[in-house]
């Protein structure tokens, strides 16, 4: 994972860590977490799993920590959604690359809307991004996408065991699988060289929240 | 092109439809009655490659005596699916006259499924179910039939792991399952892309209950 992150130009930025540092203070009451108004705006599919009445408690973790995890996920989804939106706006791609960008842009936007809906007023604000020109050419777009998607998989996998409520774990698992599908898809588009395998290992390797935030920070993609 | 017009010996198309948000909700409804008892018993959840080896392969000894019966059943359920997948790829490699990237897919994924079988068997020790006898019939006699069947098996595998993870009580077993889940998703996306089907058909991957998976597997007639 560390090696693969190096394909993105690194330069330091504290923004992500700061954005997420505030999450410790996020509201954790169920009323705040599952604010009705926001849910209506989010994607239909996973919403039932997020509804307040279905929040089965798991041992370990806490609802408060679930808010932190959800906001961490939202930050990553903001990043991905903005990346694909910019790619579609400026990339001028065609064929399989365009199809990939369109489909995945839709998925990440749905993830953002869903997480925002669940978090309601506890949701972190969307940062502003600078993708440093990586969306301009299809090859740098795909290479950067690979890093973001692989990191997304590792991030959701790393957080899953820490989730307190089954009502949060279920949609997180549903997103984990989709991020893995994205990762394999973009890797297959890069497969021409045969060095990038869609499924590079038998057992997927998780990353901790701090590992992910450090990797994201180094991309310099998050400005504020 | 609808890949299922190749008439593989299975018809799981109804089960693996990606518009079945109901599956996710149904699994969630059941899962909330089963929170994990020993969840996060160990305060620090290590994150990294060592987790898989340390979690799923607890040394020479198999399952701890304290492993919940439900977890043993889930592991054996997973083992049965992995036996099936592993045997399917082994048979296809022998008989299906695979070429090009499809051949590389089969070899790569066979190695992964064999590794999953080995890890699950080792974890279960004497509690492991026996390997069934399989007959894949015409599903392994041509590349197109192989691809159609591989899509169904991998999509089902993803949905099966996703449906079971919320029921797992032991943290070590949860960590192992959550490391296999995204790998199956990568397999599914890879073979779908090779077959001209959308690698990621929805923003949220659906889950299947154990009964749904077993009914689908039984319906294939692959297990003698």
C-alpha cells in the first residue's frame, strides 16, 4: 500500500487531520446522529439500514466513536466524489475510461449524500480540493483513482471492526465491497502492462485511520 | 449482451440482481438481534498484514474452546463456498481452454480461493466440514460458460461474506472475514469487466442471508 501511494505527488497539508480532529467533538446522541431531514435527501438503498429504530448495539466501541468513523468515511467520500466530478468536468475522456469515471462518480456522490444524511448536523464540512492536474490526462487519472480506491478499501476494512452499531456496520460493508469493485475495475483498466493486478492479494490489508489520514495528507489534495 | 443466455448450468440471476436493496435490509433486520458478545475484547485492535495471520491462523491449535458456535458455523459456511470456488477454478483451468486475461484471472483467483480454503481449514481444525464432491458440468467446458459462472459465484461470495460479518462475535474471526470480503468483490469486478458487464453495478453492494446463499448454491447442482 505504501509503495502504491507514491504514485501521487506528495506534499504536506495538515487539513485532513484538522478536519477530522474536530470529529471527537461531534454530536453523538441518537437524535443528532439520525436527523430525519438529512436522511430524506440521501440515497434510498442503504437508508433503511441507518434508521434509528434499527441501531443494534455491538459490544466495544461507542455511538460517539461511530460518528467519528462516519465522518472519517465522509471525508474520504468527499475527496473521491470531488476527484471524479473534476475528472468528468475537465478530463475529456472517452470509452471505457469515461464509463468508469461516470459510474464511479455517481457511486461516490451517493455515498456522500447517504453519509451526510445519516450524520445530519454532525457531518463535517466538505473541504476544498486541489487535485494538482491529475485529472487532466486519462493515465494520471486512472493511476490516482487506483490509489484513492485502494485506500478507500483499506480504510473501510480498518474501521469495520471498530464500529459499534450493526446499523452502521451493514452499510459500511456494502460500501467496502463497492470500493473494492472500483479498485479492481480501475486496476483492470491499467492492466495493459500486466503489472497492476485487479486483485493483488488473497487477503486484503486494512489501514488504520491515522495511516489513511497521513496518506491522504501527503497527497496535498485537501486544501482546507 | 446478456451473459446468462449462454445457459450455464446455474440460474442464480434472480438472486444476484443488483436492485435487491431488500436483501440488505433483511439481513440488517436479522443482524440486529445478534450483536457480538466478545467484540473488541482486546483493547487494541492491531491493523496491518499481521492481523490476518494472527487472526485467522491462531498457530497450530485450531479454534479456541471459547469460540462461539455461531462463529464456527459461519466459518464452515465460508469454507464450503471457498471449497466450491477453488474446485471450480481448478476444474476450469483443466477443461475450459482458457486464454489471455481470462486465463490469468482463473489462475490468480484460484490461488486466492485455495489460500482461503487453507486458512479456514487451519482455523477450524477438526471442526472443519469435509470437502464435498463437485460436478461443474458444462460450466467448465468453454471460456464463455466459465466467465458466466465465475461472475455468479463471485457475486454470491461477496454477498455471502457481507451478509455474515455482522453475526460474527469473535474479533479474530471478524478480522479474517473482513479481509476476504473485499477480495471476493475484486474478483467479481475483474471477471465482470472481462465479460463486458458493469464491474460495480450499484453504489451499495447487496448482502444475502445464509439461507439465500445455500439455496442458490444448491440450485447450481454443482455439489454432489
